């Protein structure tokens, strides 16, 4: 084990790691977050006030990479900027 990222409660969300060194997941408290894959340090979070029970996915559109995840009844997508 290299690092861990502790959450207030067990998560039902899946985890996505990217070739660019990012790890994405969600918490039961409604946060979608990105971590540094090497250190586990938090880099970014988004509060959606939704339960994360799906695994994030990544895709490319018009030369830009996106991360998307189902949050409750919605699908939220974020652009990754190099």
C-alpha cells in the first residue's frame, strides 16, 4: 500500500485512475473528488449533493478529455485541462 485517502463513511462509488496521474471517485457525503495518483493528495472536489453509486468514466470529444459520472438522476461531466 502506497497511500490511502480516508472518507467519513464507506463509499459506494467506483474509482477511476487515468494515465495522466489522476484518481477520481465520490463520497457518500456528495463530493466528487480528484486525487494525485502518486501521493494520494486531494487536488479538487465538487459537491453535487448526490449519492455516488456509479463508477466515473473518461472519454475524449473534439480533442479534449472529459470525466463523467452519474450523480443521483443526473450525469455530470467535467473537462480535464492539461
